[in-house]
C-alpha cells in the first residue's frame, strides 16, 4: 500500500508517518510541496505519486486563533479537505480525514459520551470548520474514513502534557480547569488504529479515543505524580477560564463503531499515558529545562 500523508510534521501526522513507514510506502510532502488549499498542487502531487490512500492530518488547530483568523481556518480546514476529497475521488484513492470532538456542543451530562451518529453542533469557529470539513469529504467521495478524536498528545507538536511539564520544571503555577472532561489520547495509538481500519477496508465515521475519561485537573495531576514533579495548581471552572473560543465541557467520544466491528485497539487512557511518560518523560523534562 502506498500512503500519502498531509501535515506529516504535526503531532498526529508525524506519528502516522513513523507507524505507517514500518508497513507501507509513505509519501510525506511538505506544506510547500503540497499546500492543500491549492487545487492545482493537490492534483499535481496526487497524480504524480498515485497513492492508494491519502491521510489528511493537515489542519489549522489553534482553537482561539480560528476565531480571528477565520479565512485561514476555512481555507485549510474546509477547502483543503474538499480539494483532497475531490482529487482522491478523481484518482480512485481512499481518504482518511481527521476531525475533532469539538464538532459537538458538549452539553450531554457527564459521563454520557457522543456517538458517531449524534448530530454535530459546534460551539467554536474551529468546531464549525471541522464539522464542515466532514461534509466536504462525505459529499465528494464515497471511499472515506473520518476519524473523530480529541485531547491528543504525542512527542511532536504542542500539547497539554508538554505544557504541564514545562510549567512544573520552571516552577510556575498551573491554572487548570476542573470541569471539562475528555479522554487523553496518544497520537501513536491513533495511528495504529487507522491502520486497522485501512486493512479491514472500512468506510464511514469512527470515533477514536482512549477508553475511560478524566477532567483536565486530574490529567495534570496524573502527569505530575507519574514523573515525580510538583507545581502549585490553581483550579478554575470553564466559566472562570473564559477563553476567546467556546469549548465543550463534555468531550467524551464513544468508540461505538470500532466496537461494533470488533476493531477497537484503543487502550485505557492511564495505560497509554504511563507508557508515553515512561518512554518520553525524561526527554520532555530535559527539553523543558533547556527551553527555560
């Protein structure tokens, strides 16, 4: 199988590149080589490389910046997805498109999760662009997989785990919300799950998150405790936080479709978090010290 990955330097894209390369031929064009906002570049690169699958990890994911940089968010998240879907349909290759838990409003009471067939109702402009990106894929190609995930962490890119470690290493106070709930999910595990779906030739929308859930505060405390770090923590509510973009309180996704088809390989969030910190914790602490 030949797989082309967009956004291959990002947190999920880099893990997809690493994991997929062990089994498949991987093409990972840079943003300059293949800007998904440009139809002609998308046509040129896909026609030239003839991939069997395109995995779209390219996205504008800064949730707050999306509120002010709306044109850029639309171009990358919606038009980029549409370009890829249309070109993939034309050259008969499958598309795997990465979406988000933020397509939902999070108003279900905890611990009720969101299922694949729940109606999206995003609160933020970022969430709206991801919901529209799903439609752009569904309306333009039949052979697609849409992956909804959230609370991602990995060794590359910015994420909550790195932020917690950096603050603790620098002796700074952590201000963390206690009433937003989700499932911390390792990008490496998501990449493995995508391979399972591809090898079983699945299509449709799939929720892909770790099993179990916690709130942001519990997640931060777990990271600190496992690494033997300490930091003063200010606990705040979502209402007190009040960021530029509204965020869902309930970010819980149920991997219902994976379980129905007996394809779910996602582990409990604490198991993956422990393994990640055991492998990368010392490196992340060292990097945080060097940056300070």
